[in-house]
C-alpha cells in the first residue's frame, strides 16, 4: 500500500495546530522526542529512515 505522507501531513495541519495551541507542553515534548529519535547515534539518521518493502 502506497501512502502519500506529504499529503497526509498537509491534511493534518489544522489538527496539529489545535494541539499546539491547546497543549503547548505536549507539542514541546513530542518535538523533543522526535529530535532525540532522529539524532545520529548507534544508527545514523539515514538508516533510521529506511523501511522494509512490506511497509
């Protein structure tokens, strides 16, 4: 199944804005988690972005 992630993200923009305005601490925590997850470490960032063909 092919998913158009940029289109999906664009459709969620309004909902994300509501969360950001209603619960800024949640948005801040999520952003920190996303940054930590994508930092190079044992696995470099590019390797973390790879997906298996079945996804």
